[in-house]
């Protein structure tokens, strides 16, 4: 079984739901308390043993590259002033640990992943959708990599949502269940509520075999006229093992404003330096 060494982060999206905040900065740079969303995803990847981060970017996303670079002037000034630089430690991705590739047209998530095919090469890889903020210990990808070591093949993280929300997501047809692992018998992208096979949705973390790139190569369009990753994965069911992992932790949909605020509040209430003050304020505000 080949180890999971590489992760793809599709970050080319325009982030129109957060305008005007995202006019000049990528949505992935919006902070949850004091760390940008993309940093949480990279930290989650590192915790799972992943070494190379592949960002599929687009125009206007250079802040992400700057974030993971060495900020020479900042570091020099801070060290001259005797400031602690450890806070910057997780932001430094060395040249062997990151790669950037552009998705030139918004043709869909499947297309974004396919843009990384040459860097991924012939090995299994992880995918992170940074909007989906998965918060737990161990992290979601670590839980998935542990499951991968048991069953191999392809894995996706899933969670239950109220039935009326399934049309916003990829949905699985569940098979046999064994603890947090569920066999995936089918996958459909953004089904109508009445046609959805379950209320278990694909929640933004994937471990896939490289063969998925061969399917994506055909560039077939699916839901919304986009090249869908879900459709490519659906084709692999039956030819390769496919499991879903139910994440033991909390998930915040940071692609929505309410989810983003919830994530900020939840993380703030866990931070020893601000928790007490935030809690007192929240209680006061709600009364
Ligand atoms: C994408 C995927 C979908 C998944 C969702 C999770 O959809 O296509 O299968 O359930 O992310 O957030 P999008 O949110 O890009 O429409």
C-alpha cells in the first residue's frame, strides 16, 4: 500500500459569497480567529503525514503563495525587536513541500483536481476543500489515513445533514457499515431531494487513487454543466474499493457566512487567551 504523501488544495474559486471581503483577498485567507482557513487545512494535512502540498490556484490568489513563503522583511524586523517567530513556523512550506498550478478556467472541481495530475503522478493522494473546516483531534485527514491503512483504495469523509439540504452536496449510497467506515455503493452530485440516495454528504476530504485522473481526463460535464469530481469517483466504484469515513469531530461550512461565524466562535471559546472574555461577551449579548 503506497503512503499518502501529497495533497491537492483547490483554491481557485472566486469566493463571491463573501464579497466585498474577498474582492482583493482569497476567501481561503479569511481567518478563523487568527489563522487563515487554508492554514488549518495545511496543518491538518501535515498532522496526517502528508509532505507535499499542491495548490490549484487562479488569478488574484497570490496571497496564498506569499502566506506559505518566508517573509524575509517581517522576520528580520521581528527578530531585531526580539519578537517570538514561532507563530510563523507553520506558514513556512519549503520548496520541496509545495507546488502551485493554475486552473485557468472555472470548469468545476473535477477539472481543478485534474490540473494537478502531473505533480500528483502515479500515487494515491489527498484532497482538501478548505471551505470545509473540520475541527477535531485527531484531525479528519489523520482519521482517514488511519482508515486507509486498514482498507486501502479510495476514501471520502461523510457526514449527515438534514434531508432538505442534500441538493447542495455530493451524496453517497451507503452499503455495509463497520464503525466509522461505510462502504460506498454509489455517488451522485447535487441530487434533487426526492432522488437522493441518503442524507450522507461528501464533506470535503478525499483519499483517491491516481486512476481518478484517467477518468477526469475525459472532461465529461455533470451537474451544473461542470466537470465533477463526484462523477469521476462514481465511475471508480466497482473497480476499486471505496469507503466513507464518518469524521469524529465538528464540521463548519466556512463557505457560508453563518458557518464561518460559528467556526470563529467555537475556536475562540477553545483559546485560553480569549475564551473567558468571548464567553462573557456572548452570554451578555444573547441576554
Ligand atoms: C463540492 C463537491 C461536493 C461536496 C461539497 C462539500 O461542491 O462537489 O460533492 O459535497 O463540495 O462542500 P461545491 O461546494 O463546490 O458546490
